[in-house]
C-alpha cells in the first residue's frame, strides 16, 4: 500500500482512538453553538416592522397599506425610500416594501382587463436573516393573494430585492465564526501530536526508513484537512437543522475557505512544532496563539469597538479573515475585507509559516 | 573464530568523531564489518556506542571521518541506504495507539518489498499480542516489536542497539536464535550490548568501547588471549595466605583478590595447583570451591575499563 495513504490511515486511527482529543475537537464548537444559539434565539415571534415607501399615493396603495396592517400585527413605518433603506441597514426595520409610482393605474387597468403587465411591488429583504425573509414573504403572499383574487392573471407581483444589513441574525453570524474557530483549532493543534511523536522518537525511527518527508507532512496535512471537513459538515448541518441558518453562498466557496484556512493554521501549527521542544511546551504555545485569536478575530467582540492597538492585531491575525470570509460566503455577511483580500492574507500566512517550519523543524 | 574479510567490507569506518559540547562522544573510531558477520560494540554507559551506530544509520551527522555502509557514503547519500538496512533504536519508538499488526503493516508500506506480517509476528513471538495497542505492551514485547520492525524489509544489514535489554532469559535466548538465523541467511548484523554472554554467543567479532574510543577489537578468543595467556585458578579467599606467598607459587603470573575470591593467573595450571594444595596442607588450611577457569570477556573488560560490564 502506498506509504502516504497508509500513514494517513494510521494517523486517523491514532486520532480516533484518542477519545478525549476527538471529543474536544468535535464537541467544542458545537457546545458553543448550542449555548449561544439558545441564549440569543429569542426575540422572534412578534410582528414585523416593515418600512413602507409609497411612491404612488393612490387609493389602491392605501388599500394595500391597510391589507398589510390588518395582517397579524405588522407595524408599518412610512418612510422615504433612502431613509427606509438606511433604517434597514441599521436593523430598525426588518424589511422594506416599495410601492412604485403608477401602481394605482396599473391596478385599475388590470381590473378593466386592459393591462399589458401586472403591477409590481418591490420587497427588500436581507437574505442572511432567513427567518425574517420568510415571514415577510408570507405576509406579502397573503396580501397579494387577496389582491389577486379570481382566475385571471395576477394583478400584482412581488419584485424581490435584497440588501445586506449590518446585523446578521446572531446565530447566522455565529455559526461561520465557530466554523472558523474550529478550523483554526484543527490546524494549530496539529503541532501537538507531531511534537509528541518526536518526543517518542517516532519521527526519528521514521527517518531511518525510505519514507519521504513530504509523505510524512502530506499525511499529516491530509488527515487534518479531513478532520476540518468533517467538522465543517457537522457545524453547518447543526446550524441549518437546529437554528435555521441559511447557506446563501456556494458550498464550494465554503469548502475552499475551510481548506485554505486549515492549511494556513496547519502551517502555523508546524511553526509551533518547530519551536516547542516538548509536548507541554507545544500545548502552552498553542494556547498562547489560540486565545488572542479567538477573542480578537471579531467572533465575540466587534473589531470596530476594540482599542486601536487591538484593532491593529485583529487586522493581522488570520482568523479574522477566515471567519470574515466564511461569513461572507456562507450567510452573505457584511464584509470586513473583500474576499480576495481574505484569501490573500490566509495564503500569505500559509506561505510564510510553511517556509519558517521548513527551515526550523527538527525531526529528532 | 576469525572471519576472513573478502572483498570490500559492508561497513567501513575511519577516524569517526562526534562531539556534543564538552563531551567527545566518539573520539576517532576505525573498524570494518565484513558481509555475513555479526559484529558487536561492547561498552559501559556513555561509551559512544549509540552515537556510533546512529551515525552509521544516517540518523546523526558525524563531525569528522569517513563512513561507508553497503558501499554508500552515509554522510552524502543516506537515502540510498535506507531501503537496504533495518534498525532498532535503543528505546523502541512505537505509535502508542496502533496495534502490533498495524504498526508492522504501516512499516511494510514504506518499503518496496517486505516480509509477510504474520511471519514477523511469529518470528518475534508476538502472536498473543498481535491485536494489542503498543502502549500496553511490556518492555520486552516492545523491544521485540522494535526488532520485528527492523526486519520488515528483509534487510541486508541490520543494526540492533541493545536488542535484548529488558528481555527475560527465555526471550533473550530466542532473540539470539533469531540473530543467528539472520547470519545463517547471509545477513550482516551490527549490535550493541552490555551483556558479555550475549557478545560471546553471538558476535563473530567485537569492539570494546569506552570514552568514545575502541580499546580492543577481535574475536572473543583473540581478545581474551591477547590479555590473558593464563588460566585462572580461583578459590574462596583465605586470609591466612599473603599475596606474596601466592605469587611465589610456580607459573603464577599475577594474583588478584576480588571480593571474597582469590584469582591466580597461571601459565601452567598443574604445577600451580599442586604447589597451592601443598602449601595449604602445610598450613592446615583447605581451599574451598577450588576451580580452574579460562579468563573471560568479563576479565578483559574489567582490565580494560576498570569497570564491571554490567551496570
Ligand atoms: N544528543 C546528544 N546531546 C548531547 N550529548 C549526547 C547526545 N547523545 C549522546 N550524548 C553524549 O555522548 C556520550 C555517548 O553517548 P552514547 O549514547 O553514544 O553512549 P552509549 O555507549 O550508547 O551508552 P549506553 O550504554 O548508556 O546506551 C554520552 O556522554 C552522552 O551523554
Ligand atoms: Mg546506547
């Protein structure tokens, strides 16, 4: 059997048989998600606050306004369009409905049977707040159902639009952040078994066989990537199934960032393994790297609200960019940095750390 | 027993040196090992045996000297050597969470050709533990597994660093048989040991090392004969007899009092014993546990290093 495959399988067996390590890598992010998920899940259930922009000001638009207000306990705030969009950005209103100029005429023409096209109303929602978007469409559907009575072609159709708001639904923000965090752990914790193997002289023993160093490193990378992917699937599945997180971006993009992020943190882990003489030292160094990353990457505290010095740190550490990228591609979160910048920063960390490890790593 | 060194040796070491800070671990070592030979490095703790062996295996760089193994210059091209040699480190290095079978299979995957796992397990008598994770193996079982790993690729040359340390007498003997079997199959073995008996049973030739130097080298017989032409007459110490009296006995070359034991090294056993018995009779004494023995490796070692072989 190919040495790379055999060694990867051996690594996976060793990993899976270490129940404590297995539990912590798999359970840790889930515990966080469930904990924060249940704490912050409340707040739904009430009526929607809708921004109401009426460019038509006709009796027909007033009727539509009544229909919306009558439905459940929706609150309609009448606003100019720019103001409505701004308030939605700030989370003051959940969605915005725009009645275009000429709506009344279109309805009249439609009822008379002389319409060429149905009238449209614009419905602006935030795709990342899937629970809200769903409620808005329910409401819109109910209202338009009333308007479109009869077997005729519909008089009014919704014209969906989306805008990104700053406040993602908390759990939608949190799940990709947790994914980033667990990818970081899978990566930097690669240092510990490697240092342990060196302490046990296993690496020295392997050095006396024809096994190539790239095969040894490759098997370690493969195994860690596999763990990262398994973890990603579990975390995303829990987010989707239990907390209604909607993955709006492409799964491929999520996978790509999970892999890139895992590689960058693996390289960082190898740097730790290069400088830590013992397993204990590796544990210590890993914690020293892990905790600041966890708290400065914008997962728990917004970066903007940090003191300048810490903001500087946040702008450098890879987890900031990994979590940011994952939020963008998973739930269309607002960008801290453009995706290509995130990818470039992660790639930079990967290359630099790998180069350091390649020079400094000792096998015995 | 002398081994004819025909053609180029399997191992050729010249002027090998290695220093760790203040410690000159290897201080100019020269030796050859011929194909099909079992060669032993014998020496007390810290003598430089492991350092020497690991330089030959390509695991540590030398400071100076030439090392050629199987015709390969180890300092330049250790990779060319790796498929052809088998090694066991002084401390067995094993993946703790893999089973005996899994570890052997893993190592087999590193080589283009390898011996069947079942055969290795049978040879090293690990059958009962083949599905046990290595972390629960006893010291002797770990050692045996390490030797099994050294044989995975059916190597031409095997390095065994203290292969029997920690083994019980039965396991030690069965490992000796295994090593002799390797020799019978035409393999070359370089081993280190602390056990004189092991060196006597196994080694065609051996080198006694201390302080990074080879003090003496040859077959067991050569080593013994070089220092001690004499036989030793031993008996329980009799305080009434002075060393001077004993030295005056015929054919006695030297006298050593070692604990409760008296040793007369003699070039002619008959006259010495006759005179000794006459002397004791005259003094009304009776020598207890009187015995004649050849000088052993232990005597050589004691003489060379001033230390007993065993720790
Ligand atoms: N990596 C190292 N760093 C520093 N000193 C070392 C190192 N390896 C060996 N030494 C020193 O070199 C000397 C020779 O050690 P070596 O392990 O070769 O002895 P040895 O003959 O194998 O002893 P033992 O019978 O105890 O195994 C010792 O004094 C040891 O402390
Ligand atoms: Mg040693």
